[in-house]
C-alpha cells in the first residue's frame, strides 16, 4: 500500500499546482492512509472486516456522516487512526467547500462584469445598449415568439461596468467591451450567433451611425452569413449601412414621422401598429416562406386564410405584393405575410424565412 501511495504521489505532482488539486491530493492521501490504518488495526480483532469495509469507514468518517455500521474498537484504531481521520478529514473538507464557494462567487462576479467568454451558439447578439427599460422590452419581444423563446440573448456593450440586477433577472448574458472590436465579439461567440441587433449608440447622430458601421463590419467579418438588423440614427446613412452588409436597417425618424401623420389622419392607428409589432400580446405580423406550393393568391386565401389568420400579401424576391390580385401566381419559396395570434401555419405549408 505504501508503494502504491508513493507511486500515486509521484505521478500526480501536477495536482499540487492549484488549490483544488492540492485538496484532491490531500483527500486521496488521507483516504488511503486511514483506510489502510483502520484495516491494519481492526482486522486482527475482527477477521470479518475486509479492505472494502475499511475504505467505506474512511469515507463516511471523513465526510462526518458516521453511519455506525463500522467503527474502530481497538485502542489503536480509535485514537491513532479514527481521531486523526475525523479531525483532518473535517479540516480538508471544510477547505474544499471554501474553495468551491470562492470559485462560484468568482464565476458569478466575472459573469456580472462581462469578462467571462460566452460558449453557447444560436443566440441573439445585442450590440450597444439602449436604455434599460427599452432593452427589457426588446428581450420580452424576442422571447414572446415561441420560435425564439429558448434563444439566449447576449448583450455586448462598454456603456456599463457590470450587468444591472434587472437585466440579470431577465436572463441576459453580458460581454463588456466595445462591440466594434473583434476580440470582444469573439468573447460573445459572434461566429455562431443566430441573429444580431445593433442599436444606435447614445451620441451625436453621425457619430452613432459610424459606431454602428464599425460594429456591423466586424460582425460580418466574423460571421458573413449573420442576419443583422441595424438601427440608423439618420435616414441619410441607411444606404451606407446596407452597403456594409446590414440585412435590415430601421430608421426610427422615418418611421415615427410617417406614424405621426397616419395617427393624425386616422386616430387610433398608433395603437393598432403597436399591437401588430408586439410578440407579447395581441396579434402579430409574421412572414414565412411557403414550401412546395404552386397556385394563385385566391387559392392560397382559401387554403390558408381563416378566422384566426389574415393573409396580407407575399414577398416575391425583393418585390412586395400587399393584397394582390386574386390571379397573382404564387410559387414555392415566396414569403407569405399574414396576421395571427401566433406563428402557426399548417404543417408542411411553410419553412423558415432565413432564420
């Protein structure tokens, strides 16, 4: 047994380089010595005891469980083997618990400060931070769609030093740093992201769009096929962002201006649009690809329209047809625009619109 212990110690010298390794080495050494000592002290008085029994006694004694099925009855077994095993075992285990607790606290702190790399995939990246209330609404909207509910959301920003408690409760992961830097986006595992949202930075409009442009270019370098939606601070920079690779550009100024005029002319339309743009409640607008279908708009209306679903039109490539002619030819791969309470067309009727 002594030779086995010496061989074990010599082959595991690397364990002593870390606190956890030193504890593991100490526990292993104590387990071997105590079980061997118990067997040596007690086997003479009780021949029925096996080395497996001695090993079991060592484990339950070191963990302070003490079942009582085996216990030392000789003077040597009690005072020279049992007492040191109890005292040293409790000390080593206490030290192990403190190491594990410290590791958990440090891990939580690193996650909160955004310095721990994200190792998941298929997530949504949010680059640059809007205000907290708006960010929480965005997260609720993402998870309000059943197809996106299980998707993790990773925030990449240098606007905060640590993740606020309300964002932590919402389940956001956080990477601290400038999202236009490749090293920071690598920490967020941007190469395996499912989608990305780039919000306009809170600074002068042209500077904000320049910052968003830098983030977009870096994202596209790491993940050329990534679908990226960019918020433009000014309408003038929409074309530039699209040229740089933005899949969609949302210019808040252009949308709000049109919505104000529409609301002036048709009071109540603001609430209707807000309802249709929310995944949390009410009805939503969905766009899905039709699979294996050939026919016309009138036939599609008969097959897929209903009390719980209103068909609005189709995308055919880049061309949009809203409330088209009944004779418009529909082909497989066209993207159907419809209103419903949830994303739910008959099985086999649709696929995924570039998810």
